[in-house]
């Protein structure tokens, strides 16, 4: 052992020796001296020396150690002679502590793995304290404090209180000591001595039956019997969590605790809870990142910290050199990787969502074997988090780690090529999905695209920013079924509009370019009609037919004719709709595609239902179902079953309708629009049998499902049904609210059929004794004014009445002009004075 007096050593050697005697890690010593982790790291490497203040603090620590005291130890306080003293409170991790404590009853070697900053050391120490509390002895060895050529086993012997004996090696002395009563050996930072720790662990466990070993490491040891326990980030609240759940999460509690240390008196009540929750999610629940960012409380607001978190984590304040602790910790972990692993990690940072092994191959360009090996190494080194699935595992990064890896990607000048490969991979995936989303594997493809939705968005953004207009048009034309099925109608319309606008600024030179544009216009028409914008859908579908007809692309032309017919039907022009549907049917029949022929026949059957020809409609639909079952496409079968059920309901064959809808419900899982269709038809079935309570519940669920999908005209139909059910249940106010909302939505999307239905329902349910409204207000204007007086914002009023915020603003402008009011305060006062406000907002008045 090194027996030189401290004054004969260099400062760096003296610091390392003193830290080892105190049993502190570099980070713990940094906290004792009120400096950064990186500063202590540079001192020990001999790259810098401390300031006068830090040197005085270090001298005081040495003096305390010479008196046999632990740092900050008060006389009479009970402190472990082995475990370091925490300089701040330990927050949360109750599940993790319990899990590891229980695991120690079954396993003798546990390796707490995880990236730098995830809190491995602190968690392990708290587990060790529980071991001590139960009467066990703990030996704590901070391995990062050891400096070569000193062997690890000599430090262990020192921690065991052993003295060097002639003729006996340190290993033999340590083994003899460990054969005694139950002990927990805690080896912190084993990545620094991986091979030596692995060898000693196996030997100690074989010779000392009462010994358990807990290791903290950024890498797996690879020892037989080793249980690798991945230290997770702190639990973060979900996006949908309420204030109570946000406050209960470990990550938020840590932030509050450290912010309170920084700013005494600070509490969760001082900041918006959702902002803290979002901040903790963006930091990936990484304890070190949360602690560092909490230090900005008192300087910036939580929202400012959230917006500038990446910059703040790298801030280098004057007078505290190298204080970018998180970057230093991650860079140290990064340096432990092989160069090939570093490259793979950098490239994988382009993923926005968890990725598969096949995704890794596509973006990195390596073989399957290389990809598998690299992913395993990065998982073992805790850079990647595994999400396990029944058929396929997926991998991802904690957000703060991904940001670090992205910075390394930029520094290596690999970002442009990595993003190009990423975009082309997801473009290929999108194009492959086009035909599959109309086939029997629709669920698998829906799930696959849903899992990569942010990567698909990034791909489209890359194509637009890099002027890859043809790629954007092709992918947009391929993704319309996905956007439709997943309810991302507005997003799909926005992307198609961007690329079609860009394509309109250049000449069309080839038939291939015309076809690409025609398909994209047709895709936009599909999404537009499903989004309830019927007049625009007619324009787009007509434009698509004009482009595609000269090209003799009958399949694309038939789709455009179908979309045109749908828009015409919704606008109440059934004559033109029948003509368009017949055109599509003729084209499908000529092509001999049974699946698409069945869909074309289904559309004509819907028109027969509209015209009251139930027998003919039922005949067509039953023939279609035979074909659809043979083809095995669940979405198409479900639609056919719902349409058939509608005919059966109208025909009074309720049990047959119930059976048809039950089968459709099983096929609709994961498909919001089809789920809404099933629920709405089930609501109609219950209403026909006057089961109004069940009908109201089903219509409510249908409105929610349609809302997820963004299918406005379907929302209106279900809302009308809900309003009628509420009326029959004696809920007059609720009935009026729903029916007025349906009327307003039908007016907004210019759907005469639905508008007539909503108006008729309102007339049927209106009270004959209803008093005229003050100021000659319409029923809708009075409802808007009442909600304003109740204190709701324009956005909240819009949500309550199923309107857009812009429509609410227009209503309010009309109300102000009609009543001669100056604004919201005058309007609220008017509502109260004229009995329109049920619960006036006194503060506003």
C-alpha cells in the first residue's frame, strides 16, 4: 500500500488518496467542495488546480478525516463508516429499492447497469442502507477513485480494515475476511475495472457463501450468475396525467426537491404542473439532468427552462470551469464504447421513435450480424432501452442521451447522410404500406406505421426541405389510407397541399409526372371528403379525373370517380353521385379486380339505402360480403357488415342486425372510423328499440371514436343520435346542446342532408312554450353567450359546442354588434342581467 505522507505527494495524487479514504466518488466530492464533477475530474488528472476557496475546503476535509470524522458528520450522529454521506435528500425509487432488496434474497451478484447520470450509485447506496438496517455489514468500494498501478483488491482490503501481513497477499487476506458473517460488497463504477471485478467477483462468491455483491457499472461484466438489473430513468408523468399524478411522479418530486434546495420556499404550487411534467419527460427522467436543470429555478421560469433545456445543460458559468456535468458524464461513457459502436450510436440518433433491428440495418448500412452485435453492445452499455414485444423487440434512447448522440453525429459530419438514409427508409416503408393497408394484413401495417409516426413526419419534412417533390408526392399518394385509417386527415391534407403547391410551380414534362400528380390530387380528395370539406373534395376529385383520364390509368381513375361520388352524395346530389359511382363500377368490372368491384358495388348499395330501396340494397350487400369474406380484408368486411346492419335495422330485423354488428366490432379493433361506425349503428339499433340509456352511451362513444379519426360528417350523425336519445331521457338542455352543435357543424361543412336532419331533430325536440331569446339572438348565439358568461375561453366554448375557435370568434363578433356590446365583460354582464348565465363568473364582473 502507498504509505508516503500526504505532503510528499502531488496535489492530484493527494486528492485521489483523500477521496478514497473518505469513500467518496468524484461527484460526491464535488458536492462537498461546491464545485462541478468535471472540475474534480480535471484536478485528479493534473490538468488544473483548485482556487484558494476550494483548496481551503479540501484542507478542512483532510483535517476532518485526520480526526476520524466523515465530512459534515455531527458529534453523536450515527453514520455508516463505509457508505458515503448523501449531500441531498434521496427522492423516490421506492419500487426500485424494493425490487433490488428482494432480488438480493435470490441472487448473490447484481449489476446495476445504466448510462451515466441515471442514478446507479445513489440507488445502490440506498439499497445498502437497507441491508445495514437489517443487521448486515456493508463494504463500499468506489472504484473510480483507484489510480493505476494500485490493484483494486488492495483498496478493498483497506476498506475491510486489513493490514498488510508478511507472506499473505491482499487477495488472500480479503478472501479470509469475507468468509465471515453476511456482508454486502458494493463495488461502484465497475466499468473502470471490468476484467478485475469480473475475476474477483467469481472468486469471492465461490469462497464466501455469506457474501452478496452489488455492482454499479455502465457495462455488463459477463460473469456466470450475474443478474443485470437495468437502472431505469425516474418515473415521469404521462402527457394525459392530472395535477395529482404529476406531483406523485418520482421525476417531478426530484425536480421540486432540488429546486427547493436552490430556492428555499419553492414548491410545486409555484409553477404549472404540466410544464414540470413536460420538462421531466423531455429530460428522459434522467436524475442528473433533472438536478442540473433544477438549478436554474429562480433565474428562469419553468417554461423558459423547458424551451432552453438543451442550452442550459451545457452552460459554462463564469468561475466554475467545466461545469457541464451531464455532457462530461455522457462523454465519459461514450469513450468506453468501441469506435464502431460509437458510429452506430450516432447514426441511431436520427430515429424519433423506437426502432427495430431491420431499421438499424437500413440506416447504418451494416449487415444483419453487425447490426445485431452493435445493438447488443449498446444495450449492454445502457445506451439503448429495450421495449419488448411478443414478435419483435424495439429499441430507443432516453431523450437526453439522444440529444447527446445527435450532437456527436453533427460533430462527425454524418448528419446529412444519416438523415437521407433515414428518410429513404421510411419512404420505402410508406410506399410498401399502400397496398397492404387494403389487404388482410391491415392491422400489422397500422401498428407498424403508428409506431413510427414521428419518423414518417420527419421523412416528409426532409423531403420538403430538400426539394424532393416527386418523393413527397409519391409517398403522400401512398399514405392516404394510413392517414385515413389512423385519423390523421388534417396532417395528410397539409402535406399533400405542400407538395402539390410546390409541384404546381414547375412544368410537367412526362406522363409519369402527370400520373404522380394525379394520384396525389386524388389522395387529397379522399382525405378532404372524409374531413367533411365536400365542395373542395368535388374540385379535387374532378381535377384528378381530368389528369388521369388521358393517361388511361383506370384504377386511379376509378378511385377518383368514387371520391367524387361520395362528395356529391354528401352534398345531396344523389343523381350525380349515382353517375360517378356507376363510372367507378364500370372501370372496376373491366379491370376484373374482385375486391375493388365489391367496394364499388357497396357504394351503389348505399345509394339504394338512401333512396329507400332496402330489398335491392340488402341483395347487393349480401353478395358483396361473400366476395369480401373470400378476400379476407377485415376493414372492408366490417364496413359491409355495418351497411348490412343498417338495412336490417330499417327493416326491423333487430337480432340479425345485432349479430352483424357484433362481428363488425371484432374486426374494427384499432380502426377508429370503423369503430365509430359500429358504435353509431349499435346506438341506432338500441334507439329503434327505445333503449334510450344504452343508445345515449353508444352514441357518446361513437362521437369520441369519430373525433379521434377526424371524420366530421360521421361525428355529426352520431351527435344527432345522441341529441335525440338525451331528449327521450328527459335531458332537454343536453339534447338542445348536442343538436345545435350538430346543426352548426353540418352548416360549416355544407352538408345539406345532415343539416336537414339536425334542424328537423331540433324542431321535434323544441319546447312549444319556449320564450323568445333576448336581443333577437339565435339559439346558437345565446348558447355561446351563456358559456362566455360561465367563464369559458373561446377554445373551451369551441370544444363544448363542437365548433372551431374561428367560428366562436365570428359568433361573438355578431353578438357584440347585435347587442351593442364593447367586449367580453359587457357580454357577460348582459348574459347575467337577461337570465342567460346559469353560473356567472363573479370575478369577471
